C-alpha cells in the first residue's frame, strides 16, 4: 500500500468495510492480535481510539471498555501492547465491534492504514 495517498476517502472506507465484512470476528481479532507486535506505535494508538469509538457507538465508555478488558485506561491510551491485546480480546466477544472499529479507523486514521497487520493491508489493497 499505502492506499490512502491518492484514493478518495469514501473509496478507502468502502474497501476496508468490504475486506473486513468477509472475515469472521474471531479471525479479525486473531489478525489484529498477531500483528500488534509489528505495528507502529501510531497505528496501535489509532486502533485503540477506533475500538473505543466503536464501543462508544454502542453506549459503552472508554473507561467501561478498559474495565471490561481488565486493562488500565492509561496503558490503553499509551498503546502498550499487552493492554491493547487485552482490549482486542475483549472486543472479540462483541459481535461486529472490530469491524465497526476498522471502519472508524479508515474514516479517522487513513494515514495509519499501512500500519495495520500485513494481511489486512493486502486485503484492503485488493479491494480497491
């Protein structure tokens, strides 16, 4: 990639939605979880913000999501890998939440898309 450079914003969002729609929640969580160690800090921080946005859309605050993940909000905001892994695991148990989070990611953090795990980046690029 990076697909965000000269791709219209809505086209990029549509490509992300198309890619994640074909994945089940557990597979998506596994890809995110497995990719966390190699993701740049900014991409991890964007993922956390996007997951929090998706939880807020469902009426759950960031604090509630952090508590549900049994992780410190400060550690999550700081994008600490063990805390983020716990948040991804917690989000996995909420049907469709990670898919919604990745739509938020594409809408709000398009410049960070290339920092997502390689299987997602490749799938998004193929959907363009």
